[in-house]
């Protein structure tokens, strides 16, 4: 077997197109276990024993997050490559660690695979995971593989560490704080709309939107910087700005005022909204999967940070004393109460 690689795609040349039934669970594990340790100083035992053993840093709080991706709920194999899917499976977990101000450390990956899955598919899936793990210094130290009677399921568990003084939760926002986001919102939802047309290459504005959806960039370094600079609360934008702003407001016992004309939208997202006869701002409010950070911070600390660092931090509103209320103000002065209408797995409306 020979691996061919670039920064954004891996291909596996396999002598025969083997299926999992032919290599078995342990043959698959032996295949996938190579090149999984990027920070060996923190790992005592990796893949291959009953449990992984790793060394947490002294005087650090330990973080733990997990995300599950289910075929035809979170992804469609007709519109994503296995490499992209593996990359995204790790990225969404990294984003959770970023929202706590932490440093990601150890990952465990569990897969439920249909028996007729080709080994090449799984190998490429893991290459996407390994690529982003190398970038952020994360070790893959274990997991599980099982058969699935219908569809692919990926579950990632990720640990992280954070200095106690830098831990940021959703519950720390205070009235008078500014509300910040770390980049454009709505690109991922627009990208999903484009992918669902099955001819997205025809749109000259499509590529950055599709890329945002299939291979999102977690804001890990920026989360650490914001935490150290005095962020009072953070949340990663996985379910849309409307949902995430309500999560902070509810956890902190505060409200928010957001300004519609300050919420950053890319020109490509605006073009996509026009193409699909949608309201561009709704991509940002209710689309989700942008994996930017929603941040609150005392205004003086924000001003110091903005002048010290060449960062794209967009001020979109303020925290108010109104409890669990998020108000959107339009340029003409009209207001709208924002509901937490981001993606909800168990809602039927």
C-alpha cells in the first residue's frame, strides 16, 4: 500500500479493492494505527491496548468533548469525500475545545461501518483525521470499530487542557460586555444549499462556501488568545448565531442586542441567498456549522486586544440586563426578537 498526499486530499492505492469483511476488525486497526501520535511526550500507551494512557499537564484543568456524525443526518456521502468527512469529524470537536479557551490533546475515534465498506474508504477517512490532528498537535490514542446494519456513524471523543485562569464558559457574560464573532457567518449553510443542487461547480461563487461546509476551520488558537485576553463567555457557532446567542444569554442570565448590519456575511453567501431566494442574514442566524466563535468581553479588554493584535474580530452587539432575550436591531431602527431556531435533532417543526 502506498499513500499519496497533499494539504487537501489523500488517495490510497490498494492492490485489490478490499472490503472490511476481507481484512477483519483487527486488520483494519493495524492499517489505521500508523501515524496517529503527533505529541509523543504526552502519550504512554496509544492504540493497541485495552485503554490509552496519557500524561496530563500539571495544574491544568482537563476538558472532554464528544461529537457523533451520522450518515444522512450530518453528512451525505454523495457530496463529501471520505478525506473531507474525516477532517470535519475532528474539526467539530476541536471547535468545542476552542470555545473553552483550551488546547486539544488526545482523541479517540469510534466507527460503525457497513460490512461492505471498502478498506480504501476507511483509510482515506482516517487520512483526513490525521491531517487535521497533525496541524493541531492532537494524538489519536484509541477508539472502537463495529459493524453497522445501515449507514456510517463516526464518534470522536477529544480531551483538552486549559489553565484554570483561562477557562471560559457560557455562563460568564455580564451586562455591558460587547458581543464579538471571529469571522463570516452563514457560509456553511449556503455551501450546503449549493451542494444539494448536485451541480455546484457551475456557480462561480460556490467554492469557498462548499469548502466552509465540508472542511470547516476550528478557531483553536484564537479561542486561546481570547480566553487569555479576558473573554467572559464563549460558544462555538455550530447551530447558528440565533441558537448560540440564546445559549449564552440563558446560561449567564442576561440578554443581548445584536445589530443586523454588523453581522459579517461574505459576498459569496449573499450571492447564494439570491440564487436560492433566501434572506442572507438567515444563513448566519439559523444555518449553523460555521464553527466560528461567539464571544462576550468587557469593552476595555476588547479595545486593548483589537489594538494589540492583527485579528479579525467583529463587534456585533452588546450584552444587556434583559434575561434570556436576544433582540436584533436593523439599520432603520426596527427590532426583531430572535428565537433559538438553530438545528435541533428532535424538533419536528
